C-alpha cells in the first residue's frame, strides 16, 4: 500500500471515480451511456458523495424516461452479441453497493416509470451484516465528533493524527479513504480495528448504512425490475488484489448470490472506484467462472466484455445535485 502521509494543507477529496458527473467518453462508443448510481438517500454526511437525494433521483429518472431510451443490461448484451445497433440515445442503469435503498426507494421510482436496472451486490455485508469499509470509516472519523488522537501502525510505522476539530478529521479521513480504497480486505480490517481501538465510535449522528439482506435480494429480483449481478465479496477494488485473491473474491460472491437467487449469475462489475481495463488474465477468469457479460470501469468510460468481444462506452457516475447538472452530463436528447 502507498501510505504516504498527506501534508497538513491537504483537503478532502473523493475516491477516483467521483471526479464529476460529466460523462467519461474518450474513445468510447457514444451510442449508449452507462449511468451508475450507488445510493439514493438523504444522508447527514456522505463524504464520498455516493448518495443522490430521493427527490433529485426521481427527477433524474423522470427526465431519462421522457427523453432517452432506457434499456436493460440484458438488452445491451443482446445487441452487442448479435451486433445490432442500439436504439437512439440508449441508457443502461446500474447500482453499486447493494444498499437497502434499492428496495425501499429506487424500486418504487423505477416501477412508476416502467424502467429496469442492474444491481451489483456485494455479499460480505449480507453474510456478516457489517457496513462497507468506507461507511465504517465515515462513522469513525466524520460522524464521531469526540476529540482525540488517531494512531495507526502501517507496515511497522506509526502514524499519528490529532483530531481536535473537523478540519483535522477531514485530513485524516482523506488520507485513510485513499489508502483503504487500494487495500485488500485483511489490510482494511487491520487498520479499521486499530482506529476502533484508539477512538471508538463516539456518540455522533451516524448515517444509516443498511444493505440488502438475502431475503431482500431475492424479493428485489422476483419483482422483475432488477437484474442481480456479481461484484467482489468484500466490495473491494480489483486493483488491490492478487490474481488468486481476485478469483476468491469473485467466486465467493457469485456462489452466494446464486444460492440466494436460485439461478446462475452471468454478469459482473467491480466496485465503481475500481478503474482499470480488464487484463487477459481477468478475461480468462471471467470465462472460467461462467460470466457472459462484464462491465468494468476504465479510463475514459466503461469497458464491456461479452463472449463476442470488447467494446467501450461512456459512463456517468451520478452524484447529487440539481437536474440541470444531470442534464449537462448527458448527450443532448436532440442529437
């Protein structure tokens, strides 16, 4: 891990995928856009800007329904495999993180506008009912307002941060969120456990980080609006894993989801901050595990792999904001 301590003047920044909502499309086929969401909720903190407020989400989905052709990932796969042109101004909706928002907020909006989406669901949070690493870090350093001093040992070296005010908390959070985004699950757990031991959780107002249960995943898919796809078991970046660890993470997630849904899981997408074009070894792994359709964030957009080849499309990682901002990130409906 690259764990260089940031300068005191460092300010909070988002994980790599959250630079802006503007579509990344260099060298991509602009006949279709992949629109990526994580959370739809009203949150007190949300330092990584993962959430869209329900009111704004509803306005965004209504705008897409009225002005674009929203297709399912199954339809996207069909067009790619059979080399058929996409309908004009096609959009595919995806959701990352497996949050309970999907069942209690997103589903109702999609149902109203008769749209479908694909949810890539981590499974560690289903089995252990624990928050994702970045949500736990938020509770420890952002929601927790108790003054203290953070001490963590990484690779035998002690790092110490005073936490006397919000500015110092944001500096510490900035450093650790960047560090943990490229760490393996055992490395993440070791550092988080040290923070818990040093600071505790305090008495601050924590956001709800509820994720789907196994029963809710099954119910969500049975309703017919969502396709359930695989991701990494611990919602960890592929960039942080060895080839063996990748296979373990993806296989475990796929097997658990197949047990929950009762059918083969054929599509896969890593967490949306895992930005890298799939290597040949990754493609071989996807084939071996029985995937037919893989989305992977890469520099410039989304790399889409099917058994008939690879193609790249623009992507929009949606963050909260006025509908005008969302409109500016999309191709013009009149184009």
